[in-house]
C-alpha cells in the first residue's frame, strides 16, 4: 500500500528560515493559513514543498 505524500512548509520567519511538517496535503493547506495568521504574514509567504 502506497503511503500518502507528505509536504513541509518553508518560510523566512523572525530572521530565520523555518520549516514545519511533514503533513498530508489536506493538513498542509490548513497549517499554511494558521501559521500565516500567527506570524502576521500572507499564506503565499509560505512555500509548500513535497518531501520523500
């Protein structure tokens, strides 16, 4: 059985490169919105990257 692909969020936050993950695709979209609201950023400031 194939495992569902996982994704990380990458962003430059508080003067450092930050990474969150690995999440299923449905959850990564939610996390992107949530983290953007927490850090006062736009969701588009977070890059979604597929991980192995």
